[in-house]
């Protein structure tokens, strides 16, 4: 191992965990720390930080699968990062709004995000997978409620601390189910980011744009309801073996 890494996960379902993240081949030689029954995502992730010591922490959803060789690819990607990096992600939103990936999304039935030739500075992350460098000293903000937008908040925390937040080509499988309408918990996270980072607005996230007026929240909730049927049709379901999804993407072996 070039980098000493640990995987951290907040899970409410042993079934989802065992069908996805727990099947990742790297777990034969990498620690998996699972936080169960945490009240919020940020509390779960800070608990995981406190319970582990690895210098590189990979925070992954329980419905994420890391294909064979993924840790070797991560080591390559981390070696490409500028010295100021504190956070790295598999899917992020560039400062120009570009979607940076690529990752497989079962809810969308496709590979999403550009495959950049170099690490790209980002303003937010999809929460599916976030890499944190422990010696940057950053922690998640436990005043952020619920299970949304902690990927946006940690990118902003890093940038406000004068550190780099990047995304780059780190393929992985997000075996996520169809997402219903954006609920009040999503709106609460939106308002939180809006209040916390006024000088950074607008901030684009993978789902919406956080603006001063907040009109985008209303617009995107409306469009989200309107497009529910189309989006449900795009989702491929979560019952496909994750190894098969990786194989379909050509990602059965990511190692060099
Ligand atoms: Mn997920």
C-alpha cells in the first residue's frame, strides 16, 4: 500500500451494506469502519474520524462498490493532486459548473461526469464518495442537519481554510435507488448552506443551485416532481450484482 487508507461508512441497512460496499475487493487489506444509527451524516463521519487513525479517510455510502484495483487507482490520483489538497471526490461540481466523474449511477442508469486529465477544483461533491486527508485537520460541521449537502459543506470548509477541494477520474459504482421528490430535509440543508456560505453563493451542487434568493430550490423541487416518471424510468433498480455493473462499465479491474 502506498497510502494508508481506511473506508468509513454510515449505514442504516446491513442488507445494502453487504450487497455493495462490503463486497469491495480492497476490504481484504483495508479497514472498513461502519457507523450505525448516527443521527446525522456529519455526526457519523466525525465519529468515524475519531474512531480511526488512517491518514487517508475514504467516506463512502453503503450503496457504493469499489471495483478491483480501486485502491491502486486512488493512490495514483492522490499522487497527482496539488500539495494544498484536503478533500478529493469521485464526483464533484467544478467551479464552472462542470460535472466531474466518471461514476456509474444506478438511479440514472448511466455513467455520469467528465473524465478529466488532471484533478479539477470543485465547489461541491456528490456524497457517494469523499476522500479526506486527516492531516488537513478538517472536520464535518455537526450543525448541518440530516443527510444532505455535507459534500457541499466540506468542499466549502476546505476552500475557506485555504485548502484545495478536487475531483478526478476515480471510477466507482453508486448502486443507488430511484430518488423520489426533494423533501423538507433537503430544503433544510439548502437553507443551512445558504445561511452559512453567503459570500460563496451561488454554489452549484449535483442536484441544485444554492442561490441568495433560493428560487432554484423552488424551481428544482417543481421540476423534480414533474420529471419523477422519467427519472423512475431511467433507474435500473438496485438488484444487479455490483460486479456486473462494474463489468458493464469496463471497470472490472481498475489497477495499473
Ligand atoms: Mn448512496
